[in-house]
C-alpha cells in the first residue's frame, strides 16, 4: 500500500500543478492591468463608480473607456441612472 502511495503521489502532484497552471493562464487573460485600475480610480465619474459597485470592475471599465472615446462628457442617461439608483437605495 505504501508503494502505491509513493508512486501515485508524484503523479497526482504533477496533475495538480498542470491544472493550476491552466487556471492561472485563464485568470491572467481575464484580469485587468494595474495601470487601467489606477487610471480608472483617478478619472472615473460618479456613474462609473456606481457601475463598479453594482456590476463589477469589467462593466465599469467598459463604461469608462466608452466615455473616454466620446470625449469625456457624461451622458444624460448616466445621470438618470444615478438618480434611479439613489432613489432605490433610500
């Protein structure tokens, strides 16, 4: 029985290491760079911060990048969305 454990342990350890490597590669692909996070925190509007709180960072970053492409203005629907969320929270 001990001989079986001696043979199986290294094999199982290698399989676990390979699985964790695949998981890490997938996480790195989905992740966000530190520079993007810092830029978001420095220049995000209140609607983008509300999106961060409600839907998570990927959605908030997408909204931030869209605003930057449009030239930086805050859309009327963003203001209306913030008013609706504030009313629901009260």
